[in-house]
């Protein structure tokens, strides 16, 4: 009796084991075979093999070529001559083709930058990185998601990291921080988008604005899963280790004002429907909120800045869906405590920072970042925007964005907190 039961148990266990074995086996066969790809091992450069795994499973042909491309880009780092030949030619006639939004935001590629090299300061970079590292390591400074490891970041939250394998560059884009221009640059650098003749764009200005912001124009980390399957995090980590990673940040409150102005003060059908309608419905006393932006604007219906802040502070907002990228905290977009950025640029010093970054990437002779409009944000201007916001809301709003202030070295705007 007990013996036959034991036997049954054994049969069941063996069957379960066999099934698991088959699943695992099929999974491996289905997604990868573990041969070392000959050309891969041959082309493995010495500096990569040090401390790196010496084999990478080949998944499918396009992955293999991608791995080769990936290695090529190490070998060719710094040898970027020949790309962007059009830089020197007359191309900087943007006014006619740029969108209203770009003009309002002052993105203007039409004037030449005159830079004083003496202003460029590597020490500033070291200081920014030191501040960031210290606060990431400081256990009495906390914010949500601070302690999770890179492996624990969900794939969908890696969608802001744009990879350029040709030059070995990773850029984490932050909306409202000159990201349109850096995305244009990344498309040209990585040749990730073809024009209608099938040739990669060489002139950042020729890329239509909607293509610049279309995610299919960029190779982002969240797409690695489709290419590399379960090795995707591994590939990300290799690239994070080898590539130059940069980010541009901005004073968090000024970024919010900028987001509000470009998404709610200009006619924008998508933002009107997705965000202005819920804001007006929840926080204004209107019974029937217009359904289209045209109707709303002609009747003078727009959310106020204060209703926008109310929306950000309302717990219901984040319960329904994560903050839109235009007002999502930079630390949630770019994971600065999990990714060791090599370069932290600031919008407040965009011209100097962009020039220094391009020099460090050896791209300065080929590529010039368009100068920013410098309406140095006076603190009085910020005060005006916040003048109708109750003090208690300002304090809550600071709490909500505190990590961005602290990590990127922006002092608390004390002028907004005087009673
Ligand atoms: C750590 O963070 C806390 C809270 O922000 C701060 O008061 C403290 O000075 C920091 N410590 C160091 C060593 O930076
Ligand atoms: C983004 O680009 C892809 C491929 O070119 C295209 O199929 C898609 O319609 C574009 N999406 C938008 C929103 O324009
Ligand atoms: C909205 O209406 C309610 C009652 O109808 C009133 O108590 C409240 O003060 C109004 N709010 C605003 C912002 O006008
Ligand atoms: C520039 O700043 C001034 C105040 O410093 C402000 O009145 C003006 O509206 C700003 N212009 C733009 C385009 O933001």
C-alpha cells in the first residue's frame, strides 16, 4: 500500500520534472541556441573581453548582426568623420517649417552660437555627479523607487533611454528640457530614421517634428526585450557600462510651468482631451466641458495653472495612470540612482553644457547644438506663476518633486515658501 503510493508519487514527480525539462528546453531552443558566433568571437576587441562575459548567445540573425554592430561601434568610437557633412552647408532656415510650439519654446537653430571656451567647465560636471552620487548613497534621503536595483525597473519604465550604437551614446530624454533637439541629434547620429529616399537623415532640421517624437524613430531600452529576450537586461548593462550616458535636467517647478504653457495654453487636441477635460471636469464648476480644443479655446475655456497643480496633487490622478512624461518626475523617467550618468547637463546652462558634451563625445567639429533662447527665468517670474497657489499646495508640490530638486542640485525656491 505505502509502497505503491510512494511509486505513484515518484511517477508524478518524474512526469513533472520531464514536463519542466521540456518547457525549459523548448524555451531555450525557441529563443536561442548557445553556439558561440564565430565572427563575434573573432571580432571581440581586447578591451571588451576584459571583465566581460566572453560569450553572448546568438538569438537570431538580426541579433547577431546587431551584436557585431555593437562591437563595431566600440572600435569606431571617435572615428565619426564623414557624418553630418551638411553641417557646414546653408541649412539653418527653420522659421518657415517649425511648429508654433517650437517657436513659442524658443527652439531656434538659426543663429550661430558664439561660445567662450573658458566658460566650459569640467569641474561643474564633477560637482553635479558628486551631488547625485552622495544623495543616492545617503540612506536618510529617500524617495519612492530609490532603493530598487536596475534589474527591478520594469521594462516600460526604460522607454526614455535612447541608444546610439554607432557612437556609443545613451541619452535619457526629459520632456521640456530641450529634448526635441537632442532627439533630432540622436536620430542623425544613430541613423535610426530614413528619409523618403531611404537615406538616413543627415540634417536634424529636415526630420519632421512628428517623426522626432514618434517612438519608432528611436532605439530605446524598452525595445531590447523584443530583440534580446531574457538577455535584454544583460545587454543593457553592457551598454550602460561601455557607452557615454547623458541627461539634461531643469529646475522642476520651471519645467512644470513650461509643461503647462506648451500643453494647455496652446491648442493641442490630444492634451486637451486626455488632460484638460478631466482637469476642468474635476476642478472647475462647469457642468458641460467642451469636448474639442477648438470649441474650448473659442469660448475661452482653459484649465488654470492652479487647477493643473490641483490635478498633480490629487491622489486620484496617479491612481488612474502614471503622470504624463511632461510632468513626471525626472528621477522616474531616467533612474539616476540606478544609472551612473557620465554627463548631467542643465537647461539653465544649455549652450555651455551642450558644447562641452559634444566636445567630450568628439562630435564638436561635426555637430553644433542650436543655441537656446535665454530668457533667464527670473525668480519673480516664478513667483508670479505661483502667486495664486495656496502655500500648503506649494509645500505639497515641493514634496512631490523634492527628489528632482535635491538630486540635481536645485535649491529649494525659498521665495515661494515665505508666509
Ligand atoms: C543625507 O540626507 C539628509 C536628508 O536630506 C541630510 O540632512 C544629510 O545632510 C545628508 N547627509 C549627507 C552626508 O549628505
Ligand atoms: C510612427 O512611425 C511608424 C513607422 O514609421 C508609423 O507606422 C506610425 O503611424 C507613426 N506613429 C505616429 C503616431 O505618427
Ligand atoms: C463650485 O460650486 C460649489 C457649490 O455649487 C461652491 O461651493 C464652490 O465654491 C464653487 N467653486 C468654485 C471654484 O467656484
Ligand atoms: C521672459 O521673462 C520675462 C520676465 O523676466 C517675462 O515677462 C516674459 O514673459 C518671458 N518671456 C517668455 C517668452 O517666456
